[in-house]
C-alpha cells in the first residue's frame, strides 16, 4: 500500500546569509529556538529581526509502506 505525502523543508537566514538549509520540521524547530535564544544572550550586533526563514513545500512523493509477512 502506498500514499502521497507532503514534505516541508525549512531554510534559516541571518540577514541575507543562509545559516541552515533543507531542515526537517523537527530540526527547524530546534535550530530556530536555539538561534533566538543565542541572539538574546549574545551582544553581537544582531537582533531577532535579523533572523528569518522560508518554508518550502516539496512536491508530493510516493511513500512505500512496508507490508508485514
């Protein structure tokens, strides 16, 4: 049995520089939270408004479900 599945990936930017690309939802959440916390802690000239991300919905692909024997 198979079904079509959406895949969402994320890219995180600091100003115009890509810091992380092609992250899964879970990885994105972890990285985003860490970066927001780091910017609050560090006095490095950046602020949260300098962080941005894009979410990309990849075309549906065929997912093959293994059958039990």
